[in-house]
C-alpha cells in the first residue's frame, strides 16, 4: 500500500476500509495503557506518548508501511506525528477523532474495563479548580482568583502548543496506572507485524496477567 494514496487525516470509515483489505497499515495507539485496555481498535499497538520518544528511531528504521496514529480524540496523535516526522518518518496518518470518533461511528472495538479518558479527567480537574477558586475569591479572599488565572493560562498554553502538562501529570496518578504495558515487547511486535502483546495489570491492581492486546 502506498502511503501517498492516503490523506494525512483519515476518517473512521476510511480506516475500516483499509483494515478490510488486509495487511498493509500499522495502527499505533499512543494513549495510556488504561485507556487502551478500556477500548481499542483490533490490531492496534499501544506505545504511550510519554514512552514514544525512546523508540522513535527504532520505529522509523524498521517500519515502511503506512502508520495510523490513534489517541482518544486526536490531540496526542498529532503530537506523536510531530515526533515521528521530526525523526524522518514520512508515512504518517492520524485517525480523525481518535477512538472517540471510531466508536461514535459505530465501528467495532476490543473493550475491557470502562475507564474515564485522560481528556475528560483534564476537563473535570480544570473546571473544578476554576470553580473552587472563583468561590474562594468571592467568599474568602480575591487573591484566590489567581488560581483560576493560572488554570486558564495553562489551558490557553496547552491549546497553542498542543501540549497538556496537566494531562501528563494525571496520567501518572495511581488510578491511571492500574494497567501497564511492556512497551519494549509492544514495539518488537509492531516492527515484526506480530499480534500486539504486553498489556498487564499493575502490581497491586488485581491478578497480574500478560495478555495479547489485539485479541
């Protein structure tokens, strides 16, 4: 399959059509393992965005097929695209709307334990901080409005730079790390075109097991 025949951003329908024609495209899911375990597209490989930098050169050197980057809504996939493109990888495409768009279009997915997406967690925490600071500024001390100012400025910065420090911090909290992924094993499978593997329960999060992530 020639990467040049694919648009940079592809829809759920287009991706489903590509997958229906057989091998020829690799799906790289850059969400957290918890989000991936909750719902992912069959055959996709989970290499979380915060681990991708360690494997960029390895992925670039060994994969010639078109790579479709996937996250929850598209933001992290675009950041992954920038990192891989900077390393010289040309055959990159982004799934429009991410997994949210895929599911909204009624496409099939492998589903596990339901989990709140990182994007929703960021919105909830940011909204709660702004509401709390506004209430405290009205009832206690106007200086509490500085909290809302800081959160608002952070969200503007996140939008302009397409980064999210709050999201990266939330990803490291225990409730977001009940499932982990052996990234080295996942990258080896990605390079070889073998079934995705390496997802496992974190220590203390129930019975530990290693599973085939694309089953």
